[in-house]
C-alpha cells in the first residue's frame, strides 16, 4: 500500500504539473517551501539536529513546551521546526526562538521529503499528535533517523479516515520507536493501526503543562486596574466563542445584569477576523460595549461588556474571571481547551459539544471544577448561582486547579522517554 500511495501521489502531481510549476514559480501558498526550497541559514548541516513537526498553532504550542524541556536537558541539540500552516510557523517563531530554523513542512512527496532530509541531516524526527505523514516517516527511517510521536491522539474522525488505508498506516506506525499518547483509548487505536505495544506509552496530555509554560513567558500581568475594571465588579469571561454562541451568551448576560448590578462581561471571539461581525451583533442588540484596544486610562468599567480585540491576552484575562465559559461547545464544533481558566483556579463552563476535549472536560466535571451547560437558561442560572455563592465558586475553582496540577508534568516525562528510547 505504501507503493500504491506513492504511485497515486505522483499520478496526481503529473496531471497537475503545469499548474504546480506555475504556482511554484509565483510562490503561491508558499509552495517553494513546501517543495523544500528555502533561503534559510539552516542549510548548513549541523550535528545533533532534531526535526520536530507540528501542524498549526495548538500543536506548535504543545511542541514548544516539550522543546523547552528538551533544550534544558540537552542544550547542544539543534532544533528544526516544520509546520503545516503559516499561523503555526509564526507561532513557532514566537515560542521557540532557540530553533535553528523554522519552515513549512514539505508536501508528502518522496523527493520533497528527501530534499529536506538531505539539507537538515537530522538524527531524529519527532511528530506531534496526529501528524502521521507516510513519506515523511518512512523516508526518515530509511535515512537513519530515530522517529517518535508525542502527545499522540486519534479521534473517531481520524479512525474513519485511516480505515480504508489501514495497511499503509501499519507500515508507517511500525517504524516509530516511541508513541506517546494522551489516553487509553488513543493507545488502543494506535495499537490497532500498527503501533508496537512495547513502544506505546500513555502519558496524558501535554496541554496540562503548556498554559503554565505560556504564562511564564509573559513579561506583564494583566489586572482589573489595567483593564479599568472596578475592584468590586464581578467578571465573567467567555473565551474562544464561535458563530452562534455570542447571541446566546449576550442574551444571557442581559438577564444576569438585571440581578448583578456590578458585573463585567469580557467577550473573546476565537478568531480576530470576526471582531467586526461580533461588533455588529452587539450593536444589533443595542448593547453598550467597549473594545479592549479602546480602553482609556480615564475609563472605569463598573458593568457592561468588554470586547477583547487584542491578541495574546486571553490566557491572563481568565485569571481575572469569577466564572469562565470556553466556546466552540454550544455549537457542534467539538469544543476548545478549558485548561486556561482552570489553571488560574476559575470554575469553567462549556457546552455539550465537547468531543475534541472529552477527556479533559470529563476530569473537570468529575472533580467539580467544570460544569456542562446546554442552553441559555442553564448558563444564566449556573452563572448567577456561582456569582451569588463565593464559597461554592472558590470550591469549584480550586477543584479545577487541582485537575491541572494532578495531570501536569507530561512534557518532562515525554523528554525522559525520548531519551530512554534513544530518540534524542
């Protein structure tokens, strides 16, 4: 099946070769990088090069946490980072300044991957989560690289995608010297698809570590005062909201405000390009608000809505919350990670659509630090109950923080196993 995979890839490439050539000449979608043509200083081979690959922002952040631990243990390593997206590449530049080079991953064509391997001459290839590219993995092994997977996960969607090419995936996974996975279910799925039992280890989710890692990078700390929020005001933070959620949350906040005079609602859409869309929703509902970027030193926010339109502040803003909601979960998108508010000891609410974060949210619910809400009315009732009961709010916040603490340390354990299995 590996041969058939490559035949199919080359057949497609041959059919579209005139278009691909034109796109490469014009560098559309950074195609030159995707074929391994760089203008990077890392062209000069160095000893002890480790090629680490992650898809986009979330995976890069998890990878950065491990690289940080790896460089503390083995500072002589030269780290090369590849990503699938430009946003991932930008994130890698921000979080892994020690990297020898950062580039877009080659398309999974035999010759493109071989070109990258020839230029990097790595001793190891470390992949993140579900980045199981056949040529990248098989060619790395043939080149003599040690190959490992960190923070591995295999969702039901991935299982369905791999099922028709099970033979190919078995060929790929048998070449891994270490497969670190998040949960027992992930382990079972990787074993079915060819991972070797003696090399498959359940370690937990690196994301339990990465928010503390991110917080440590911040040079300033946001406070109520810096956001011009009155000290006595209660704060509700709704982070990573997606289309269809803002209307529900804003409608609920209107009701909450009738009961809580001094209450500030900080709304943070998942994507910055939706700020104008969310502004329109606020205006359409005749709701007064101020954008974070427009806050003046003379402004004092006692109650009302702050629209977070700045990058990189949400994690610390969660630290100001009395109650937090994490989006992508009231609509069928699978949910976003609730560990950021939990890390700060804040009770976390999320909707019923949480298949992407099932393990984490189950832990939070079990310990009492997380609450699932299914509707506007449930959100209103739950938030009011927490705002009116400081003891319960504190108890649930402490429970959320305990979950983070109890499952931390995955990045350091990952590095230890990478060393024990001879990957680095």
